[in-house]
C-alpha cells in the first residue's frame, strides 16, 4: 500500500502540474481539497482522468468520488479495491 501511495502522490503532482511540490510534501492523511493541497473542481476532473488512464478505474458515482478524493490514504484504498486486475 505504501508503494501505491507514493505512486499516487507522484501522479497527482504530474497530472496537476504542481510546481514546487514533492511527494514527501503531501500528507497522506491530509485533505486534497480545500486547506490541504488546495485542489479545486478542475483538479478533480484531472484526477478522474488520471485514475482512468493509469488504473482503468471509472468513477460513476459523485459521492464515491468525493470519498475517494478525501486524502491520499482514501484514494489508495479506493484504487486498491477498484483497479483492473
């Protein structure tokens, strides 16, 4: 799971073009939106595309997406449960 979290951090930085952010700067339990990384709804769309491209995961339910994108920890759990085997 730790390897998946590191991969997700790198993909978030790469997908969103976050300059001056390193994987170690991202708190795995901290919020991705609002006060955490400060992501917004446009960033959410980019993350949805990233999940589909890299893991073959489609988010069909907005509420499930909100829960998945709460933090790196919740995103890693969501990917682990839903990725194409």
